[in-house]
């Protein structure tokens, strides 16, 4: 991955499992990133507070900001799909060309986002 990339910002919580899914993809694709930790609740640094709600109106992590493209995403599946579309040029995590390859990616992605973590 190009070293000219500005680090992406992964919004996370210290105990929440979902942001790890995005961190794993970022690591696998060697994309530089920084982690910004938030707290539960609606305080100044809270996921339901006004500062975080400007980043993710869903008030949950993960959220992912990409200063290279200006794109902001949230929901694990949307963050993962974004990373694959924009950064997986060598098809490290993306599917091959067959329909079975695409279904294999979909089934494991849906399993990941629906069955592991809240
Ligand atoms: N379906 C969402 C779930 C996100 C989620 O529930 N994240 C938890 C942390 S792992 C959270 O932010 N909880 C805070 C809250 O619900 O107030 C995803 O996959 O991104």
C-alpha cells in the first residue's frame, strides 16, 4: 500500500468488538490508520454525544474516516466493503471472478457482521 496515504481514522471503543473487524482488514491490506477511542454514553467523548454523532449519526462504532477520499462510513459491513472497493487493488480479501467466489465473500461477510459481536 502506498506510503503517501494519510492514516485513516478508525473510531472505536476500548471494549467493543466490532471495530476489531475493521482493524483486521486495515492490517491485512497494510493501510495506515489511527484509532480514536470513544466512551459509551452521551458525554463529551460519548458515542451518543454531539461530537461523535456528527461523524456517525448511528452513534455506534466502528466508524471510519478516510482523509484521502473524504469518505466517512459506519456499520462494519459498509466499512469493510469500502476498504475492499477502494484499497484492495491486489485482491487480497476481495473475491475472484466466479459467482461462487462472490457468494463465498458475501456469506462470510454477512456471518461476520451478523453473528460475531453485538
Ligand atoms: N451492526 C453494527 C453494530 C455496532 C455496535 O453495536 N457497536 C457497539 C460497540 S462493538 C457500540 O457502538 N455500542 C454502543 C451503543 O450501542 O451505544 C456494526 O456492525 O457496526
